[in-house]
C-alpha cells in the first residue's frame, strides 16, 4: 500500500516498528481498532534485530529481586514456545562453578529453584563434568567444582518482529517502513495530529493524519516525542555488543553462562544459525542515536577476555570474527550514576493526554507491554474490544507436508518463521539451500516480493542473517543474489551497484571489527 492510500483518521497510530510497536499494532488490530504503524528506518532496525536473541525469564533479574518482571517473562516465554516452535525454541543453559567463584552451586541452585517455581516446571539440574565437556569441549576444568543446568529459549528477534507485524496486517493494521513522524501535536478540541514523511530512494511523500491515540514506541528515541518533563526519569541508552565466530572455533551445543572475570557480569557463549555468538556487553552509549551502533575496541577486548577465561586453549582472536552487532537498550532511569547492569528492565508507560510513550521492557514481554499500553489508552478508544488474555498471539498452522528437498531442522524453522505464509514461501522456489547457511533461495525470493525491501541490508541483515553468518557480509553471494532476485527487486543496474556499495560500506563500518582492527 502506498502512502497516498492512507486514510485521514486512525484510532491508533503507532510510531516505531520494533517488537514493542509490532506487538501494540497487533493487539490494537485484534481489538477492532483502525491501526497504522510507521517506522522511520526498516522494521526491527534498532534494538529488535540486535538483541542477544534470547527469549528468557531474566534469571539475573530474579537474583536482583525483580520478581514481577521474572514472573511475567517466564509465562510469556512459555506462551511463545508453545505457539511458535521453530521461531522460538528451547535452549539448554549451563553454568560451571569454580573454586571460590560466585555464585556457588548451592546459592545458584536456590535461585534456579525459585526460577522453576515461577515457570511452573522443573528445569534445573546438576551436570557432571563428563557430560558438560561433551556439550562444551575445551571448557576450563581447573578448579571446576560442579555445573548447573537450566532452560530458557532462543529466537531470531527480527523474524519475530516480522511475524508479529504480519499477524497485525492480517488483522487489519496498516504498516509502513521508512516513514517517519516529523511532527506530533494536539490541536484544541481535535484529535491528535501526526505529520509523516515517507523516505524511499525514488520519492519523498508528506501527509498529515489524525488519531484518537498516538503511541510513541520508538525505544531509545522516545525522549524526542515526549511533550512534557517526567521529573528525573529519562531514557538511558545502554549498548550491548556481540561477536560471531565460526562454530568449529567454539563448538558449543548449549549456551554457556559465565561470570566475566572483570566485573562478574553474566556473559553468554551460544550456538546460533550454525555459528557461535559471544555476548553481551553493557555500557552507556554516547554516540549519535541516528548512526548505526557498532562494537568498540574495549568491548571487543572484554568479550575476548571472557572466551579466553572459559576456553583457554581456543585462542579465539580478531581473525576468527565473522561479524559483530551492537544494539541499544532503551532503559528508563532516575539515577544516572547507577551501574548499567543494575538498571531495571521493567517497562514504563507515560500518558500525556492521548500521546502514550513506552520504553524499557524486554523482548520476551512484548505482548504484555502492548496490552498495558492499550488499557491505559482505553478511555480514548470507546469501541475497543481487547482480546482475552489467553488468546493466542499466532494462529494455529495446519500440518503441511515437508518437501523431500527440505531437511527437518530447516522445515521446523520455516514453519516457525513464516507461519501460514509457508505455502507462499514454498511456491516462490527454488527449495535450494544457500551454501554455508541454513537458508533457502525460496525464502529470499518470497521476502523480496512481500516484505517491503527498500535497501539491500533489509534483506541481508534482518529478513535473513546472511550478512552476519557468512564471511565478509556475504560479499561472494552478491552477484548470485542480484541474478536471482532481479525480477523481484526491479532495480536498475545503477541502483543495484549503489545498494551493493552502500551495504558493504555499512557492514564494514557497523557489523564487523572496529576500523582500527580491520587495518591491523
């Protein structure tokens, strides 16, 4: 749908196309509200494509006394595991306990007991060293006393956003990427006014719309739309960075949880899309929010130190890095001197007469955040019929016969990521694997036709993760990509070259090593 086809008035206009905005748009559309979502960049461009990929209850938040957050998160985690297998999957986590290390097995066992109580299931276990080394070969054994195991979940966060957005559209919502809100105001005795500007390479379009309720779900950018002071509360952008290395360099089959030797923060080393991910950091992000966040030299050193501590013989270094990513957590704070990792991850909602701003929160609890927003906005939404709390997020997908060309693991992922669209994906063809990755060419072809691709990085960094898991950002794949998707993307030769140049420069600047390390 073009911007010219938009109607003049909506019940709800959601600004922000990350997981929070997507969840709000889906709940609003399901409640019978005329809903529009706009995103100034690409869907999931910000935090929601750059998280640690974990759908978890927040074990460390439980240890910090955030009981409500943990209780809500473990319930939402189970909901997603039940409704979206293949998109959200269970993962085993292991924490080794070393002599004089913290936490010890007894204390950690007590925390896991309480975690299981919130989840309503028994996941915790003691693991013997022989079993642990089968999952984590090369793990440091000097001083090892015991190991604890527990369960959480992992996802592709960007694909989760895209599936929620697809469900929102199925329920009647309209969504547009590369459209920003340039002005929001409340005229006297009139609905809210939102001026939007669409920015595509071929055109720029401006429109002014009205809405009964405007939701500011822009995450780290939320301060820009607040109209009033909120006392001492403000957004504190915190950066979390990750390294991706080949699986054969760190062949872990579970998520290793360890306390970093420098600050005792939890760091994870886990398998993802055939590679191994190391993360995350947690520090103040002082760069311009409009620039792509990137890992720093200090963060790189910090994460290598974690690997060296856990796997002393692995000798992982700069030459092993396939890619990196950095995301910004929009944490709401009142005290700027607090350590980043001590800040609460609870979401906060402000209502300024129909302009509702929401920030904070976790990927896992997006549905609950969305419902809280609509409940607060309900006085301005007289005909809203909010769905029952136990209504599924995603519709049931009837069984589909697996094509013989598609392996079992790939089939599970396809069903989870595309849901009812899986028939369309299969028809797009061909069901041929992309070398060195878990993806099929059919996925990229279907995505290029149907998922609002404006730039090449939309396809390679968010619709798929080829730019994160293949060497040099999948550079060697680009000629074949251009040949196979020429009909779908309908770009001129000049535009293709511009997109390739733009993408490779972006990847090297923000998804690889810091500039100084690239030159060394």
